[in-house]
């Protein structure tokens, strides 16, 4: 019995240590825990902020789109309810600024229309690698769902009750604001940049954002500080919308299902009482 208890205790200890992802040690430097940001779309009742999505699209277009594609997003998606909600005229004018490949027309290209997908900045993968020192910039269509964060045991269990699904935006925001000089004794390879939140800390992408680099249009997208943190926050929200444009509709459907199940359970309880009211127990 004593031996069995010792084995069980050892197993529990090993599980606790395995479930609690300690700060990763890369080159003698730990990776700080990524904190949860206060997103408007967080929680079971959260919704996207239209002004923030429009600002985030501006950051994506002016900064990210020069290297990263978004092949799953069509121009017309930008006018759909629940998203940036640009007008149809704005989307049509935006699309016309880009050329897309079309073998059926003379010259092989034509101005884009709202039904077209967002054009890639490179013709093919090899061209993308050649322009980025051998690194392949990932497509941003679902990047916010393809990335996430880890939490120490047992705190991640609470995510099931808070409907936490913002790990992707939290990670993107952290990486975009995580550039700084490497700590003493840490050497960064040539062509790489130090980022405290990126796995391994060495990232090929140069710091894409800086204070005042993008000029927001005051009054149309809301008055906010034009800082690296704000840019990172806005584009992270936009990338979340691009990865899950129907998030709000999904939440509304979930709440309706829960309300129906509660009502159905109540009716079934009343039916049970009615049917068994005259039966002795």
C-alpha cells in the first residue's frame, strides 16, 4: 500500500510539472508569460469594434501586406456586417487600386473587383523567400487561430468557463511589441532580430511598427494614440476578425441554444410533475 501511494504521488508531481509550462529557457533567457489583453470581442458577449477593425485594416494594408498575403479574404468581406463595415463604394474603390492575374484578358492582369481575393505580394514562394532572406512570410488569413498562448496549470481550466479564445491576438500583440535589444550575453545571428516573446527569441522579421509610423484619420476610426502598442492592438484585432469573421454570430447562436435548452429542461420538468403527480412513490 505504501509503495502504491508513493507511485501515485510521484505521478501526480510529474503531471503537475509537465502541465505547468515553465518559462522556456532559450540561450539562458526566459520567455515571459504572455498576458491577456482586454479585447472587445472577449467573453461570451464580446463583439468586434468596427472602428478598431478599420484601424487594424489600415495597419495591415500599409505595413503587413507588403510581405504577408491574405488569400482567404475577399475585398467584399470588408463590407460585411460585423466586420470593418466599409461601404460598398469604398470596397469597390479599394479593389480597383490592385491588379489581379486573369489569363482571360489581354496582358494577363486586370483591376480587381470586390469578389476577388486579396492579392499576394509575391508571385510565388521562391520570390517571397528571395525577398526575405530565405524566410517565408506566413499567410495571415487565419494566423490569429493558428497561434496561441500557454498558461500554467491549473489556470487554463478557467478558460472553459470564461470562453477564452483570444490566445492568437494576445500572442500577435506580444510579438509585435516584444522587440528590444538582446540581454547581456545573448548573441543574435546576422539577419535576425531579438524578440522576447517569439519562440527562440530570434525572428527574421524586422520590427514592423514604430510610434507615429501610421497616421490614423481622426474622427472616422476613433481618436486613439498612434503608438506601437496601439498599432499592434488594432492589427491583432483585425487579424482575429479575418480568421473568424462570424465569431459574433457564433456566440449569439450559442446563447440561443443554451436559452432553448434551459427552457426545454424547465418544460420537461413540468411535464414530469404532471404525469407523476398522482402516482405514489
